[in-house]
């Protein structure tokens, strides 16, 4: 049984179950609900307007946030070097996001990236980058 004990000692901890899109949507739903509660007028403050009802905008915000979280999560598991924050580069970009334009986060900085504030109506994207 020594071989078995040795093997168990060397075995990596069991991997956490992979997160599904439903997990990201549930997490994003909570984040977005808290942010909307903080700004009851959030719908009027969105930088994109037109053609969307408030319910559609809420769902859109949740989907965007879920994708944001998922991209960061997947980057940590993928073969890429890291992610770069890109804004739309137009006049509607908020000052907080403008400061992040072009900022690169290597794989070992993804926790830092995940902790950066994101806001309702944010139109930024994270793109894979090389060093
Ligand atoms: Zn933004």
C-alpha cells in the first residue's frame, strides 16, 4: 500500500468543477443588481441609448459582465500571455476606463484585473495579448 500512499501524496488536489456560462450569469446578475440599486437612475446614465428597453438593457449589462468575468477566468486557464484593456476610444469613455486604455495584465496579474472596478454601461473589452 506504500505505492498508493505515495501516489495519493503526489496527486494534485481535485480540480474545481469548471464554471459554466450559467455560473457567470448568476454571478454577474448579483453584481449588476447591486450596482443598479446604488444608481436607481442607471438606465438614463448609460452611454449607449436607443432601441433598448430598460429590461433589455439590464439583461445586456448582465451578459456583458458575465462575459467580462468569463474572459478573465478563461485567460487564466488558456495558452495566452495575458489580456489588454481596450476602450471604445470615443468621447463617451468614462475617465476611470480611459485610464485603463491599453493596460496589459499578464496571467499572474489576472486577480488584479478581476478586482478593477467595472461599471454599468461600460463598453470596454479585454483582448488577448503577447508580452
Ligand atoms: Zn469601460
